C-alpha cells in the first residue's frame, strides 16, 4: 500500500528534474546586436560558431549570422566576434 505514494513521488521527481534540465532561453535582454544574434541562434549553430572561433583557421572562417541591427556589417561582425570571445 505504501508503494503507490512512493511511486508517485518518484515519477513527479523525475518529471521535475527533466523540466529543469531543459535549456532555458536567456531572460536578460541582449546588450548588443552581436549578443542578440548569439541568443537567437540554436545550440547547434552556437557549437558551430565556437568550433570555428577555436580553430582560428582562415580556410574555415566564422559564419557571421544575420541580425537586424543599425550597425554596419563590419561593426556587427566585430561585435559578434567579441561575443564569441566571451561565450566560447
């Protein structure tokens, strides 16, 4: 008779842990367009950006994402590169 409440607690605990383990979006607003592009990208895209940043290989340049910004393309690229320095 005590197994039913114990099983319920175990199932609820597992569900809670699963919910907590999911990736949560950043709650704070982006400080710059480069940071906004980072937060908008998927986990796979972020891994790709970091791999290219770490490789530092001219044959495999970093793919700069598109993001609505008032900055020029070069300014945005510099801003995004600074974000990669912090995040990778």
